[in-house]
């Protein structure tokens, strides 16, 4: 197994890849194997970075934790917003394009349900609350 590369060497290889230098040229300049350079070239093309992802498998998340919290804040103001509205909110506020399934997964992770949101919205509505209290005191 090849030895781990230093960060300075990775930065130098990334610089050469960004310039569009050939694998042979980078090999002669850095003395890194062609196979490692080709793997780094693939990473550079896909992720614009040659540093290996540590501890993560698969595609990086589209939504950061900050964006997820902002979306949940949006839902605390608009309880029964449709998922399409949530998609447009993220696009308008942060220029993030995401799919409906991403929204669905986020809501499931946050344990957000439409039924609970409607119940909370009804409790916050003053007219409905006063009507409920009047019927309760009945």
C-alpha cells in the first residue's frame, strides 16, 4: 500500500491538476505514482478537491445543518406548508436546488408530521381556541 501523501504534496498535485498538466508531467514533478495521480484526477474532476473524504461514504449531503434548521424555522411559521413550498423557500433564500425526496427525508429525520403541525396550528389560532374554550365551559 502506498505511503500517505503530505498535505503540501496534495496541494501541489491539485495545483497541477487545476492547470491541466498531464499525468506524466505531475509524476516527474512530484514522484507520486501515476495510479495515485489518476485517482486524484478523478476526485478533482468530481469534487474539485483531491483530499480523501474521511469517514464518509457516498455522496455528500445537499443540505447543511444550518439550512435544515432554517427550513424547520420556516415551518414553525407556516405549519402546513407543502413540500413544494419548502423547496421554493430553500431556492429563494439560499439558491439550493433539492428534490422532494430530500425534503421528505429531512422531515422524517426531524419527526415532523403534518397532523401534529395542524394540531399545533389550531391551538395557536385565537378564534378556534376561544371557540374550543367556550365549548369546554359549555
